[in-house]
C-alpha cells in the first residue's frame, strides 16, 4: 500500500507542477479516503488516473484511481484515494537553472506517455510543452 501511495503522490506532483507550467512546487500534505481493493503482485503494471478536483492558492486536491494487471490481461481496480498537495512558488525551492533542468527531466520522463485530459481527450507531447 505504501508504494502505491508513493506512486500516486509522485504522479500528483508531476500533474500539479506541469499544469502550472513548472512555476509551482507541489508536495504531499494529506492522503485521505484511501481504499485498497486488490493485492498487486510482482510483474503487474500499475496505471494511475489522477484528476484535479480543486485548486487554491496554497493547495490542490486530487482524486486518484489505481488499476493493476498483467500485460494483456484485464486490469482490476487496485486502489483509490484522495490527495491534498501543498503548492508554493517554485522560486522558493529552486534556482532558474534548476527549474529548467526539472522541466527537461519531466519532458524526458513523459516522452511516449499517454496523457488523457478533460473529457478523455488525449493530449499530445506538443500541447504539454
């Protein structure tokens, strides 16, 4: 369960920071209403689906659903939770050079990822830049 929460928190951090064009730093404040539905076994793939539910000046609330399954098999719901992320200006944490590095790191990590936006629309890599 702890590793699933860690994966969700890291994905939420990326979503919040990229949604703000890397001008904010997001960090986990609270995990609430976490429910674990099935055991995740070695070799299974986790798919995390996150949605921003509420944005405020100092926090963002997200919902997260996690599915798991072996490649080629029908996935099953593994967990669901709500996350509250603290949000602060990135300048409080990193220099301009570090921010450019972080943005390039996100670009590399997300290359080839399927990003689904509101209404189920796939977002292209060009749109994410």
